[in-house]
């Protein structure tokens, strides 16, 4: 890799051993993927995947201490993934004991580290920092050093920014150096589609199910999706963005997709059309039968497969304002239809702290509270990530949550019926 | 005995029994329980990976195409190495992905006592040839020997 004089000086240790190790890490990382140079990060903010003070991540905190002690602090402020705890989310005494005394004992300490390293503000804990209420919205063409698979795929695909699927720790090292190795999704050729996906379903496909199917099929490749635009009314409005947020998260967690193009919808597909499709691209056709096959393939790992759900999470990734309002209206309507005043299953809707603050001023917020729905900024994945919560029959419409925990996936309409008492 | 030659991602030598995943390894889903709850053998917790689910990963020669899933992947591998719960080596049939690459490099650069050789680009034939419990020897020069 060709380094500038400044980069070479750092690598040679002229700015200390820690900075040299940061540069060595980035250079070795880039060289593995054929990077020919390091390019400046141009986004205003970074985003980090690690937001949780898990005792088990002691090695990460030690490394961050090394960076702080050496003055290797980020030149960029950043947001981070959601906090793992929120007292508003139901937890029994044992769960609370495990959370506070066993799992997340480093939370307070870790948040202090993040503040020293450049956390945007105390509310900047969400996987959807690109929501306008949060304000970490990269521009088209910006070079990022982000991690969080769902955020990376959204930034690349929906916003047209350029970011590789960086791991935690690599994210902040890029930010500290101010440069990232130029390869993969940072390059025009890396953004070409090597799959053409044709949507031939009889109705609008469930975002989280479609994303899962595509993620499992193309794994880390770039798909160009034809036939989805008609279900998104041909435009990238708030509803389409929310749909693509959920779709992308499923492609990234059920596979390893970092970028997708949706014909006539996403910015690069609008500009460049089918010229984005690489020669020899493979084809994947998705119809109703294929979606059913994928849905039926999900294992149900509850001990009692017929157990009555005891908890429901909606909002992984965190919900947008439009989605919160939509769920509020849908839940209210379904409860009326089912002759109920309160939800039948304890239900938590999760969203960014800044979105939640804004939503509190809306009528739909009170409607949700009135029917017993809990609003939270928590990360459902981190909440469920222990043997005790794993035993609680939990349902979700998030394919990401299904992938990492024991939560059982349902389509939105099915989930709505269950939580409003229409069916078990 | 059969030999395969790959690219060295993290240098080192190791001999261990093979553990084979034909699908991508979801690092977070596979290691999360092991790291949090004192399982020194690192039993795989990924329900979506029938090749590995419920099997012990620590100390094994983990043979796989690539890793997938959460971008915590690299730091999860890094922590597994820091806690001594890592595979003896990681052997990729395909060119390594960005998350596994991060874990491999981070442990090599930042952990004094860690040694997890990582080799990639071993080819499809490697993954179709190797079976669980075969003996794997990784050499300093990136040669991987597989024997029954």
C-alpha cells in the first residue's frame, strides 16, 4: 500500500508506539483486501457498534484505555449502538440481578471511556443514528469508518455513502487515524452488483423476510434488486426508508450484505441504473413460494414450541418516527377489533433516545402508553443475550433479533394479531 | 495426508482436530454465550449453523468459508483470544472477510500472548476434503496439512 509521508511517519513510530500499532492494524487490514492507499474520512461523525459494558469484553476496555492513555483520541465525535439496559423494560428480580451484577458491570465505566473518546452526546446510543432526530446523517459520497452492520448497509445503500463492513475497534481506529484503507465498498468497482434479484411476489414482501432471503443467498455480495420499486411507490420517502432499514438489517445479519441497489429507488441505482450490474452476475428470483420456504426454514428453539409468548420486541433496528406512529395506529385498531383495551402480551417498541423524546410530544405516544405498550431505547439483542432471558418465550418481527437470540420471528401482521389478543 | 496452501493472515503454527462449518460462521451468535458465561470450551451457540451448533470451538482447527453477521465479529474474536477461548487456528477456504480479518489482525498486533494462526484462500477443495476430527497441522509458511 502506498502511504503518504505522514502515514509512514506514524507507522514508523514517530508519534509513539500506540499510534504506530493503530496504523499497523489499518495497513494490514487494508492490504488483505488489496487496498492501494489510505483515504481521508469525510463524514462529520463516526458510528461504533460497541455500546455495552459487558464484563466479558474486558480486553476491549483495556485496549481503549491504552488508546486514551496514549492520547490517541478520535478526531471525530461518534454515536454508538443502543444501551443494553433500560429500567422500563420488564425484567424479574433474577434478570435484574444478572444484568447489574454479572453481565453489564462495566457499563458506567465504559460510557465514561466513550465520552473521553468523543461520544456525540448522552443520547447518542442507537443503531439508527442516521435518523434526522439523531443527526448522524452522512452525505452521499462521504467516506466512513462506521461499524454496526445494519447502519453500514443503510449508509451505503440508502444514503449513498461509502463504508466497508468494519468490525468494532477497527471503526474507532479509522477515526483516530483520520484515514481508512481504500478497498471494497469504497471503490466504484466494489459497488457493482454481482447478483440480480427479481421480485415476483404477489404482494409487497415483508421487509425482514425479503432481506433474510437475499442475505442468505448472496451472503456478502452486492445485489441489484428489480421489481421492488413498485411496492415502494417508486420513491425514497420516509416509508421506503423505514422499509429499507429493516430489509437491510436482515440482509446484513442473515448474510453479510454491506450494499444493495434497488432499481429506481436507491441513489446509485437511480443515477446509474442497470450499468451497476457486473458482467456475469448471477440471478435469484423471489416469489411467494421462495419466501415461504425461507420462513419455514427458521428453527424454533423454544423448549416448549407451543408456549404462550411472554414478551414482544418490535424495533431491531430502532423504529423511525413514522414506524412508531404506524404501530400505534395499527395496535389501537386491532385492539378495538379484538375487543380489548390493553395488549395481550407485554410489548416493547424500541427507538433512538432522540426519536423517543420527539415522539413523546405526539398523540400516538399517549395512545401506546394507554394500551400498555412500553417505549424504550434499549437494544433488544443485548437484553436477550443471556440464558435467563433466552428461556422467556419472546416474539419479534425482527429477523436480526431472531438470528442472535431465542426470539421467534413473526411477520408484522401475525405479530399484531398475537399482541392484540386476536390469536395465541 | 493432503496439503493445501493458502495466504497467511496471521502467522503461526498449530496442530489440532478439525471442526468444519460449511456455512459462514456467525461470530457473535457462535461465541456470545461462551464469552459471557464462563464456558472455556466455547460451545457454539449459533442455532442457524447445524455444522457447529453445540460443538466446542476452543482449541479446534476451525475450517470455514468465511464469517458473517454482526460487525462485533472482530472484537468478539479478539476477546475470545484474550480469554484463551479461541480456536487453535482459523482456516478459510475463501478470501477472508473484513470482520474475521479484523479479529485476526487485532489479536496479532495488540495481544502479547495470543497465537491464533489464520490462513485464508485455501480453496473449495479444502472445505470439501476436511471433516470433523481430522488432524490439521498449520505451518509457518501457510501450508496446511490434513490427515485422518
